[in-house]
C-alpha cells in the first residue's frame, strides 16, 4: 500500500508546489513508483511537470465520479492519470493533473454527503498501484484541503524562512488536530520543511532557529535554499533535478527524499 503524503500550508508562496513536484520526482529517481496528485485549481504542479494544456479529464472528473464509490474503479481512474514525459526518463512517476475548472467543485460539494472523503475514496482505489502518493494541496483552508488531509497518511509543512512563519505553522497544526479528531485519526505530521533559506540573511538564520526551538523533533534536517534553478525549473516544465541536477536546490530535495524514505522505513 502506498504512503500518501500531503504537502500543505494554509499560506501561499512558501514552496509548497516546488516541494510536491521535486519530492515526487526524487522518489521516482529512487525507483519508488509514485503518483503526484494536483488538487490545487491553479494547476501549478501540473504545469511544473510539463502539462500545460487542460486535459480531457483530470482531478475534477475523478472527484466527481467518486460521489458513487462503485464508479471510481481503477480502470476508470487510470484513464485520467498521465505519465510524465518519456524523455525525462522518470518512468516511476505519474500525475493526476488539475485545471482551473476544479474551483467549481467546492460549490458542487456543499450539500453532498461525505464531501470530505471524495479524495480518500480515490486513494483507496489507487494506493495498491503505488509506493508513494504525493498531494499538492491548495494554499488555503477549504474543502479541497480538508479532502487532502482526510486522505493522507502524513503531512509535510513547507515553511518559508520569514517573519510570519511560526504563526502559520501553529495555525496549520491546529487545523491538523481538528482533522485528526474528526476525520482522520491516523494522520501524522512528518515534519516542517524550512524553505527559501538564504544563509547570508540573519533573518533566515533566526527563523530556522526559532522553528526548530518551537517545534522540537518536528522539523526536517534538510533545509531548502533560496536557489535560482528551483525558480527557473517550472518554466521549463521539469523538476529541478532534470533541469540542473548539480544545483543546490536539486541536491537539497534529494536529501529531503532520503529523510522521508527513512521515516517510511522506520
């Protein structure tokens, strides 16, 4: 059965999509069969992996058919899952893409039963085909984010090295606690991931120290640097390790993947 990891933060611009794309790609490099799910209507994860056109069917259709559990079959869902461009040589990585049309799903779900469990139903059907499932959640607390946390085994929280980071982590941990109490008692926090760290900046160093101090044992050893190659890679539709494997950003995400794999083996 796959381990399902939600990449989640209620605040945008913290490296959430960058982390989802590059962690999933690193899993694939380590020959772990991985599914990347884009459940953000902005579809930045899909674009970052080279899917720039709206697909005939995507995560919107997958969540819609899951209203009737018997309709969400592995055969039906497999038609919506796309392989990553073969020239990238990442045969272990596939994606269930998103599109702006997903934004309307939340309104459609308001008066439906088990609206928080649509994604969970899909995961239960798909998980036997993968070792890891990585979900990029929206940068807000909405029904899609609740679906993500309800479906996941664990959460990674990207935290930008800036002044308001501690408050954002505390708020998300409160949300996670509510999900654990009401919808998903097995949900665990793998850790906070410090991102966009500029070691030349005293504020970045201070934030790293404060996050580690306030959340002891819940912060990854790996720190993702502020790196131009990480910023450039999405415009080329590639994970950073395919864009520049020698870059500091690429090496950092490889180390993060090793840490996460160790958690899985622990």
